C-alpha cells in the first residue's frame, strides 16, 4: 500500500531539530559514495496563446544503505493573465528492494524543514562550537527556519537581521525574537550582520550580492542558502575567493546552479578543484581549517538526496504512528507480477 501523507501531518511528524541528524546521515552516505544525486531538471513553460508561464522541476536521488530512492516534483505555473501562480511540491518515495511506491508526500513543510536542517548541519560541522552571535540576510518564509536551525546547534544569544525593506525586517525581528527567545536586532546597514556575527546566513532570492566579502571583519562561517539558479548571486566573488574552505552540498548541482561560484570561477578567482563536497566533510575525508583562521563558506543549493532522506524518515514515523492514508496503487502491479 502507498501512504499518502499531507503537509499538516508532516509538520506533526518532523521538526528542524529532528531533521538535522537525518540530513547529516544522508550527507555521510553521499561522502562515502553510497548515494546518488544528479542535477535536477527544470522544464520552462511559456505558451503565448493561451498564455501560460512557469516551470516544472524534477529531481531524483537514491540512498543505498536506507534502501530507498525517490524524486521531488515541483510544479509552478498558471495563467499570468489571471494574476495567479500555483506552486505545488510533491515527494515520491520508492523501495529499492521491491520497486514499490512507498509514499506520496505533500512537501511544502518538508521543503522548509530540510532546507533549514541542511544549514543546521553545516553550522554544526563548520563553525565555532561556542558561537553566540548570528547574522541573517533575508526576512522571508524560509529565513526563520534558517535561524532556528542555527540556534538548534549553537548557543546563539543575539542575531542581526538585514533585509531591504525596513518594515519587513523589524516585524520579522519582533515575531522571531519571541519564538526563538533570543535578542533580534534589525540592521539598518547591510554591512552590520557581516561585521558583528560569527555565523552569517543568506536566505534571499536576490539576483545580485547582498553580502560582500570585504564586510567580514572577523573569522566565522557564511552559509549561502538562498540562491539555486545560475543567474542568482547572494554573495560576491571576493567572498568565494577568500574562503579558507569552500564546501557545497553537491558538486554536480553546484556546477549547474551556483551563480556565485560559477561567476568566481569564470573570473579566475577560484577553481572547481578548490571546492569540496559537504558529504566528504561529514564523512571525515576533508580537513576543516582552524575556525579562527578566516572565513569558511558553505554554499547550499538544495539536493534531492535530502528530500529523499527526510521523506524516508517522515514515512517511517507515519507508519509507526498510524498517520497518513493508505492508497492501493500497487494492486494491478502485484497481480501482473504473480500472473
């Protein structure tokens, strides 16, 4: 039986905090060569008559030790003439042993949780254990999860937040301060989070850098987590060049989607041979520089591997707790296989 799991059920089954070790394990498997994650595919849609625009995105991955494979399907299109755009995200999970479709998961909440958990894992492995000050660029839907993940692995007491809209960053700071129980400071200058924080996270959809390397006046970690298109850059080439360690969530994906690294490589300021995969860091195959020696940079673009890993955990928990709704999508296949 295939289990259909709703978005609201996902929120009950997994949190950012409980997803972090799941994400770490997935990266460890990748670093040991026991997982597959090719670059995802985006199919643009642009019909003139009738007018439809958007894209369909598909990304698959497999994890041998967990005996699962799957893919994330993201549909984002509609009729611009109506002013309405529809975005829907689905995760499909399969058994590597039987080929059975184990689960179909509404994945909006899972998407936020897994994106945040990846940053949490990066902060756990690549920053000072005693870091108490965070910096955040962005105040959108995903930004709070990023800060929550940092707080889950480090004793953060204060966070500086910058976004280009003063009202938005001030409202964000008020709301998130109450929920996370830390001091939140709306930064009036873009340089302030970079100058004050030991861990800096960017979570924006900016086409041009919101964080410049020259602003970083103290050693620390930068997590660039918002840009996942070749034409988007949250950080400048100087930051990419100056990093004592540059790690990416997946090399093949970064070579397609990391606008900041692609730009720095094109300018001759860094080579792909100077970039490491985070999975190899987690697996212990890459030496981590002294945290006090300079800036470490982690660039995250989103891996289907992590969607599959988190979906597998959600599926396990749903089965254990009797949640989700069973759908017999395998009946005809079983009949055929036994005929």
